[in-house]
C-alpha cells in the first residue's frame, strides 16, 4: 500500500504557522509589500502619524449633542465629549493637508507615483490622511497592524495598497523605507514611539536620506514632552533640536513640505 504524499513545505500550514517558521513569516512581510509597492509604481511617500482615537468633527459634535439632550449625562462624559470635539480639529487638518499634498503630487506626476500619502492604516488621524488623499483623487497607502483593539483598516486606503502586518518592526521598516517626510499629529504611545524611532534613526545616521520631520501643534507637544530640556541637561546635543520642526497650521505645513519635496525630487533626478 502506497503512502500518501506529504504536503510540500511551503504548503504545510501547520509548519508555516509554527515557531520554527517565524523567519519565513518575517521575510514574507518584507518581500510581499516590496513586490506590491513596485507593482503599483510607488516611488516615495509622505507619512502621517497621529492618534487612532481622534474623531471627525461631525462625529464628535453628534456625540456631544446626544449627551447634552439626554438630560442625565454625567459631568465626566460631557467633559470627555467636549475634549473630543476640541481635538477633532486635528482630524480635519489632517484631511486638508493630505488633500493638498495629494492634489499637488497628482498634478506633478502622472500617473500618481510620488509622495503618496501613507499611514498606519487605522482610524483617527490615519483615516483622516487617507481620506484627504481620496478626496483629491490620488492613491494612498495603509500599513495596518493586527491588534486586539483600535486597529481596523479604514475605508479610504487604496485596495491595492492596503497592507496587514503582524510584526511591528516590519511595519515600521516599510513606513520609513519609502518616506521622504513625516507629519506627526498629536497622539499617544504609538505616535511617540514612531516619532522617537525615526528621530533616533536620523540622529544616529542610520537614515541617510534627507527627511523632513514636522510636529503639528507646538502647544500640544510642549505640554507632552519637553525636548529642549533634554538638550539643556546634555542628554542630546543642541544640534539635535534641528532634526525636526514645529508647525501650527495646515498652511505652515504646506509651506514647509512642498519646497522640501521639490528639493528631494531634484536630487533624485540627479542620481538617476
């Protein structure tokens, strides 16, 4: 009696999902995005970071109105809803900035292949940036990560450029690899982690390309983290404070980013 053929190693799901094949899964999260980005002719990106919890203004206003008309809302719930409405301006500003950048890039590059708005793929500021690109009729990328909460891919990502990662470090690699600029809106632990990692890679020379790193709303960031104090205490150099900038409006952001992207374009042409 003949033995039944065993499955080929690359078809053996039990093996592929086992600890022994972890290296293959990691490699897949490098090779598959690389292949798909090339196939979609993505040359470079502008990456938006920010809170997954930031709401659109209409949604935040609706939640506050419902609480106010209910007649029995707790003070804490009202305070939170009022805070969410105030913070919703960041969502609307991210939409507008992404829309402007995408409109500019689309007019400059046909087909749209350069300076493509890119996010972590989830809700909040990520959704806002993908939405802005969609409103301008351009491409946008979402590098989503599988988490137990807060992280479902938003509906504005291009279907062909919607990625799902298991490993944080592979997701971060792709967020950084094609980036020419980072726009960092107010956010929490994840946003701080992303900002600090990019900053460290630039500071240590591990990223050699010219990057623009901009924090949005200096008032927010000064309340959250006192970076100049690090220089005063000698834990970073005074020169390190020049690795990033602050902007306080969409107009300021646009004025900072577009000249930088034009400069990047000129350099990349000279290197061809």
